[in-house]
C-alpha cells in the first residue's frame, strides 16, 4: 500500500487512475503530472520510487483539489444565487443551467443538474 496525499492506494493500481480518483483531477491533469515527473502512463503505484511519491504528493498539495475545490464550486453557486443572475435562479430551481433543452428532457436535465450541484 502506497500513500499519496494521505490516501492509501493498492500497489496494483495504475498511477494515472489513482491520480484521477481525486476530485478535480481529470485525464489531462494526471497526464501532465506524469509527464512532469517522468512516470510512464502504464506504471503501477507499487513501482513508484519514494522520491516520485513525495514529488506527486507535493504537487497535489499545491493544487486546489478535493474539499477546497468542492467548497469553491459551492461558493460560486451561492454567489450566483445571491446576485440574482439567471444561472443562479436556475440553480435554485434545479433546472439546467447551461442552455440544455427542457421541453422534452426536463427530468434527465434536472437529475444531471442535481448531481452537479450536490458535490
């Protein structure tokens, strides 16, 4: 078991997938981190050297991920609601915010929007 940023990962997991398990890190960001520290994309967590684990942990601690990012997203939505913008009103009503069609697919759009708001 290897600890990256306080999270315990099994040694057989890919490093790229382990990085993507953090909220706010997607495919591009994980690939960029792997390239920066010269880690092969198919490398497993158990194959990492101690220095590479420490470098990844230091880089992740500098980034805004997990709870900090969730708090920022929720604060942004709260700010939109308070200012009374159209996006804020649509968030408050549980409607789609980004111009999706609501005439026929309203139930699906509400479910998707609810997932985005309740991170």
